[in-house]
C-alpha cells in the first residue's frame, strides 16, 4: 500500500511539473519499462459550445463553438487516464485540428510546437491510502483540471481546458 501511495504522489508531482500530460505519462511509462508512446483513443469528438465556466477560461464568447474531445490515453494495452478536452480550435493550426479530429496523437504532442504550459486549476484525490486498511485501490486515483496555454498570434493564449482522470494502472 505504501509503495502505491508513493507512486501516486510521484506521478502527481510529475504531472504538476510537466508542460503536458502526454510528456509526463510518456516519461512515467518509460521509467516502468512500458511502451512510452502514448496514444489517444477517442471516445467522443464534437464541435459544440463549451460550458460557460470553460468558455471563460478559454477566453471565448459563451455559446461560441469550441472543439471537444474525450479520450483515453494509453501505453500499449494499458489505459492510463481519461481526459475531457475543450479547445479553442480557431487558435490552433489546421494540422493540429486535423490531428485532433482524425488521429491518435495526444493533444500535448500535437501542440508541442506551440510551447504549451499547464496552469493547474485543481486536484481532487479519489483515493487516500490508509495504513493497515483492507480497502482496495479504486480504479480512479485522482483528477486534475488545467488550462493549457500556448503561443498564438505572437503571444501566450489559452488553447484548452482539460479535466483528466488518472487510473490505478499507473500505480502498479
């Protein structure tokens, strides 16, 4: 139990420090001897208005169309996390939008040329290990919410708002 708790904290620290979840998960997978190539398996893609709070964080007019993608990030057959990603498609190059629409490349890898930074909005822990507990580790360990900024029109601008759920697979 202690080892898993330490791994959870180490992963959380890595995610807080990384410019993208993709980079952190790739390094995490590599350190465990897993496939370091992280893929985004799409569960849903759409163009629709973002909720008002997300629109505000993105700096877009409430009701304006934004891109949305729900994905599972994987390393080989392992599902590592799920992510809801609202993005300002008008601020992204067409190649990035096409990759988000049609490919398996994670958002963080697609926007790497835009020098992304994550501004953490919050962390919700879904599992707190207790010494001598018979409680099993749940499937979901914690959730992160962040605004992803990057270069747009010569300045740093919000590109996406992400809500990420990290799974117990990562602590094994």
